[in-house]
C-alpha cells in the first residue's frame, strides 16, 4: 500500500469560483425580461418615432444589456448595475422635467437620425 498518493476529496457539487458560472445559471428568458424593462424605461424617457425608432431603441437596449452582462462579476452585480443605470436615467429625466415632451410622440425630430444620436448620448452618459 502506497500512502503517498493521498488526495483530498474532490467536491464536485460546488460551482467553480471563476466569476463566469453565474452566467450559465441565468436563463435566457431572464435576460429578455431585463431587455424589455430597459426598453420600457427608454420608451418613457427618450423620443422615438415609428417602427424604425422602436427598433433602434430595442437595439440600444440589447447592446446596453450585453455590455453590463459582460462586465458584471455576479448576478447581483449585473442586476445592481442595470438598476443603477435605469435609476440614473429616471433621475436625469425628472430633473429635466420642464423641458420634457411625450416620449412616444411621432415626429419629435424632423431628422430621424437626431433621435438615434440623442439615444446614444443618453445611454453613454448614464
């Protein structure tokens, strides 16, 4: 009997602590619900017109969620960062309330590119 080959028992039940494991446990439908909530916030606070504007908002929401998802160190960090950004957007929108216009009004901008530039500026500043 050779006792020099002793190894501590392996605990396979515990997930690895590499920071990526939380992503594999987050169901895709959860991410879609979060994108939908981001969309709701964007629709309330940013001007857009027509189906094209709505599609642009959706793409911004998806890219924003992906950016936070990639940078987050845990599921709670992911949710915290998204919540913080959305609250910041709500706060900035409320501080600009006297200048606010209905976010779903058609034709707010004569140039549809203006709303895209505005959306990108708001997202990057949040």
